[in-house]
C-alpha cells in the first residue's frame, strides 16, 4: 500500500508562482510512490479533485494579491483531520497552514518534511511597509526557525543556504534538493515571430519580459523605471507576466508599450515570445522563473540574489546588474538590444546550463527518496 502523503501549501491555483509549479510537477511525478492529498487555500474554482480547500480572507494579506487563510474553526478542523489521516506531511509554506501542519504533525507523531521555497523573514523585510518592519522581521525569523526545528527534515534548494540556516538556529537535518525545469515544455521557439503573433504582439517589437509577482520584494518598480529610461533606438515592449500589488500593476498598465497579463497557466508561450528576460528581485531562493527563461534560450539580466548568483555566470549565460540602479539596468538592456550575437550566445549557454544541471526527474526522485527515508 502506498504511503499517504499530505501536501500542504499556503498558495495554489489560480495563482501561478514557483511553489505552485513545483506542486504540479511533484504531484504528477510522485503519484506512483504515494497516495497524495492536497491541503491548499481556495483562491478560485477547485483545481484538484483530491484537495481539501481552506477558506481565505482579505483581512490579513501577507503578500499583495494573496489573501490569507482565514483563522477559522473550520480551517483548524480541516488541517487537524488532514494531518491525522496522513503518514507523511510535505509542507510548502511558509504561513498559517504550513506552521499549523507542522504543529499537528508533531502532535500526532507524523513525519513532517518542509521544502523551503522562500526565506519568510527576508521576504517580509523586502515587501513590508510597516514602521514595525524591523522587529516583525526578527519575530518572523524566530517563529520560522521554531517551526523548522519541529520538522523531521527541511529540504533546501541549494547548498549555500545550509550554512546560513544553521547560523540562524536551525537544528533539524537539512538536505539539498534542487528545483527543476521541464526542458521539453520550456524550450527555444522554432519561430519567434509566430510566438509573438499568437499573443497579439507586434512581430517587429523587441519584447523585454518578466514573470512573477508585481511587488516590492520583486523590485518591479525599478524595472519600470529602467524601461522608461531606454533610448528608443528601436520599438520595445515590456511584457509583465503575472500580477500583484494594484498600485504597481496599474503603474505598468498606465505606461505606454507595457502589457500586464495577470496570472497565466501557459507561461511557456509568453517566454517564447520574449527577446530578453529581466529578474530584478531583491530576494529569491532559486527563482524558477529565471531558470525557465534560461531553458527557453533567453538572455537573462538578473540581480545577484539567492541561488541565481551561483548558476548565472557573468557574460556566459547571463548578465548581472546592481539591484538599486535603474540607470545601469537600462544601459544593460540597451546593450543587449543592440547586440544580437551576444543575445544568442547568452541564450544558447543559458539553455545548456539548465538542461545539464536542472532536471525535474532527478530533483523529484531525490525528494521522493528523502520523503520515504525520513
């Protein structure tokens, strides 16, 4: 009989981010090993037939456009019952449902494996506008470490993060399990003009793209500032694939030659229509969006954050820019716009990097082994 695995997340469809894409890949590839049930927030119409959906509320919103899971007796009961019925609790947090799942897993002597997609205190520090940001960041870090230490194991996406977490007080066993990319789905297009046409973009436009939340911690306002500084040596469009903070999103919508798509479930089609990808984020662990852009053969301009600074090699498979300089970002965009050979070289090498080192098959097989042996 397959072990009963409960996958818990504080984000889910119709939101589309790295955590949700990981969940989709894991469920599809690990279903032969486990009887999988999901415990996820209900942001829209039910998406998965074996999911228990948690009520949400906009009274507390940890991130723009992400309603919080409601603090209700109904939700507490669902979390408690779901954990009691599982053999393994696989947590994708970090927020209310994730931490409660850890609590109940410990109470009922269940294996609790936490996959760390983000550093919650760093995410809060970069996104919050509160005057109490500093003490609340400290509190979130201490609370997060407290719950990590009540897990059976914590999985992290890259080795360098391990030392930092140990220094932060994490005593639970840590194991590295990289994220992966579907290199068949995310692949260079046969005809970029046709890809642009499919999305109703002008085939002659140079498309600068971004995928992810439009938010403070993603530093997207700096990307908009850089786009406005571009010298118009040729027609350029800024394609923002995602949604988020209404004020920032509307600033993009109100800027000529900018397009905001909202959350989409066919990210690959938008990447294939781009000529250049920019990831301006202030905080990342892996940045699955950046890896998917690289797999699509796009030249990438990014900040030196998280694992990005390890897998991007300057002027080989990507370009870096300082996170606080819109002028420098604009110059680097202009340089690549003007140099097709450099774009093609960076794109080819980016594709090679992802195809060689980031495989969903290897990643999820390793995670499955960790879950079974923990």
